[in-house]
C-alpha cells in the first residue's frame, strides 16, 4: 500500500537511490577505496522490483495487487 501511495504522489525509480557519497571510495578503514558501483546498484534496484512483482518503474503490477488482496487499490 505504501508503494502505491508513493507512486500516486509521483515518486518513481529516480528516488530509489543512495546519497552520492555512497558511490565515492571510502578514504579510510578496512574498506578503504571501496564504494558502491552506481550501475550495479541500479541493477539491484531493478532486480528488487522484479522480485517484488513491480514493473520497471517500481509500480506494483495488477497481478501482484490482486495476489495480495489489494485489488481495491487498482486505479
């Protein structure tokens, strides 16, 4: 229900992101030089959408809403 609400408010896949510093290499610590690859992160987001029963824009599919008993949310 929360995702349907967010979609109706205009929130799309561009908001499913990390803060820019998360994609920059760490400067110290045991993971020094490591960062989250933006392309790999975007691929992971799309995989999450697929596993959740959402379309490529992060919108729950009609089938998923029916499966969850939320067909009354279908506009």
